[in-house]
C-alpha cells in the first residue's frame, strides 16, 4: 500500500473528505490536499506530521512507511469507547473487501438460481397444459372413431 492508498484509507476510515481534512489541518486552500490525493504531488513532511499531530491515534510508522498497524488502538467512532487492543486494519480491510465481493457473487448466484427455478416452474405448468390438451385431443379422436 503506497502513501496515497494509506491517505485514502484514513479518509475513508475517519469518514472524511479531502476538503474537510485540509481544513482541519489548517490549509487555506483545499487544493493542496486534492493535489496530493490525485497523485500530482507527494505529501510533504509537514503535511504528514500535521496529520499525525492532529490525529494522535494514527500510527506514524504505518503512515510514513506502511509498516505496522494503521492505528495505535482499535479505531472507533467519536463518542464510543476505545479499546487498547492493536488491530491490523489493512488485513481486516482486505478480508472485509474479499468477503463483500464473495457475498455479492453469492447474492447474484441466488438471484440467478431463483430465476431458473421460476422459469422451470413455468415450463412445468406449460407442459401440464400441453398434456391436458393432448389427452383431450386423444379423447375426441377416440370418440369420433367410434
């Protein structure tokens, strides 16, 4: 995961926009952070230290080098309790993404199987109607032959 992906992960985890982060870091223009996020420029040392100063729950080693956990403690939403157990956010994110993709595929498969089942039920009903018509036709022919 490169620095841009780590910054994007932080924005998503903290449910922030680049505009809001740039304002919280005290930038007069939000374009600075948009330029970073669009990979036009690399984040400066000052920008990274400002992020680490503003958000003391972020692991500096992870932000700067991509090593270790993303957060010093389990990340929670404001107003909730923070646990002191370290977590591997990157791995959890990968597992969650993979599980979500699998769930999506399974959901699509269930829908497709449901449609197949409905189609087969319709075919069975049509075949039953054809059988009834054939029996009726055979009975008419039998009566007319007598």
